[in-house]
C-alpha cells in the first residue's frame, strides 16, 4: 500500500509527464505546419526526424515548381520542298521594263517605234566566221515580209554572259575538264566583259557561285570550288533562270550596247524541272540572249521505247533547239580533249558578230510571235555564206509589257546550299 506521500509524488510525476508530452506533441505539430509543404507520406508521422523543428527540403514532385522553359525535341530541320526561289542570285521572274517613249527634235511622239536588234553570225560551210559582209548584203524578213535595216555595225562591244555548269553526278568523270574549259573561256574576257557562274543540279540546287563581275580571279576561284553532287538534273529550270538573269542585267541602261550570251555545260538530260519546255522557249523569245551548249550526251542511254525517244535523243533535241532558237551553237564533244578548242570557238563566235536593227513594219501590239529570218547575198566567187540569228520574237501587248509564261514559281530550298 502506498502512503499518501507516495501517491502525491506519483501524481506530480504523472502530471509532469503529461505536460511534457503535450509540449513535445505541440512542438511537433507546430514544426510540421510551418513547413512550405507537407512531409512525404513515406515518413511515419509518429517518429519525428531530429531535429524536429527543422523543415525538410520540399520533395521534387510534391508541388508545382516555377514554369520551366519549353524544351523542343532536338531534330534536324527539313527544308520545304515548295516555296519562293532563293534570294541570291534573284533568279526569278521579274517584269520586263517598258522602254521609254522617244521624242523627235520637233517633240512629236513616234508611235510604235520599236527597233528590233539582232546579233548575226555569218559562217561558211566549215563553220568559219566571215567578217567582210556589208550592210547592203543583208536581208531581214519578219513573218516573210522584208524589213528595212536601220542600224548596222560590226563594232566590238562588251559581252555579258553567264556560265551555267551541270554538277550532277553524271558529269563526275569530266568535272575537272569542264572546270578547265570554263577557265579558258573566262581567260578570254576583255576589258568591259562581265561573267557570272552558276552551278546546278535539281530545281532546289540552282545557285550562283559568283555573280556578274569583271574580275577574273574571283571567277577562277568560283570555278575551282565547283563540286559534283547527287540529284535529279533540272536543265530547263537552270536555263530559264540563268538566261533571265543575263537578260535583265543592266537592261535599264539606255547606253548599254553589250551583247548577252549564256554558255551551258551539261549532259542535256532533264529529269525533274519545274518549268515546261514550252514555258522556257516562250521566255527565250522575249530575250536577246544567245545560248551556247556543250553537251556530254555519249553516256546517255540511246535505246528508245515503243512510244518514246531515247534519253540521248531527247537530250540532243533539247540542246539543238536551245542553240537554234537563240542564234547560238551546240557542241557535242566525243572526248574531253576537245574542250579547249570548243571553248575557243565559243569565244570567237561571241566576238565576231554583226549587230543589225530594224523597225518592224507590223506595229500591232498583240503579243503574237513573229518569225525572223536573215539572209546574205552569195558572191559567185566565194564559198556559201550562212547567216545565223534568233528565230523570232514576241511582239509587245497593249501597254507595252512583254508576254510572259504563266506565273509560276520554282520549288526551292529556304536557304542556299553549302559547300562541304
């Protein structure tokens, strides 16, 4: 039996224990409520982690954290297959400027006064140039109707020409000889001549390596940087854009009397052009640009199908038409050893030409095609003379703007291609 004193002491101890337990429990609750977020449910509530009053760091997944930056997947960007042509070298259709009206000394407007200028080569049967033909020996016909020659000269003037090189894999074995031929042509440039260089493969890989310049060292460097690449060759697109670039260059300069030409080096097999052949030749009829083509067609398949031409036959046909329609010339080398001679002949042909202009008798501004033919008198004591020039032109239409092919855009990458 406990004494009264013992009972009193025991009661005091119990009370103190209860008070102490309450303090400990209250302190634990107070510490828990003071944290930024509840403890993880994995921690037993009855066993506080010492020190009890120190808040634990918030769990990573317990509550929303500040909004992070959006993380995009790291993938390669794919260039679009359709879109605007690449800005350099601005090889895209642009309106043909209307020539200004001409006033005579009495300030009377000359209606429908539009001189048509022709660059004419005269050769013999061996394709050698003839340089002693006089003005009176030339005869010009438009749609069979004789025209009066207004101006005639054989003066040597600066040449602006483009050099467009097919760098598709089909020309891999000839690329160095092609580069050397390009250098031969560029080395023949005289003061005032300007050249630009284009490499082309497919429609989305038609790129100017060097725009118009009279600096040979820049052109040589650009030629040395040419390289072959796989792709579906787009010959028609390359000719369309390159010829247009030549035609538009310095076109608004009234004092510009330069000749314009385009030299194409290709196997002639068009596999995937955006423009159609009829669009190309309609555009070429608007431009006074002579086209010279060096065609490496020997590697093409010459087997024809039941209702189709062989790839070689189609390429030869396209190359010949490009030359004949523009008054240029086509070459089909049997070996790369012929390239230096071909390059020299192209240079000679571009410089030994007659520049003849006539005022057409048909003044109708109907946008129609007018066939042009130039002939020369045949002296009895010399070999036959052959006059070569473009086959025709498009007349103006209404307001004076030239007829253009349907408004279409070439597929192109969004950025120029890079060299490896």
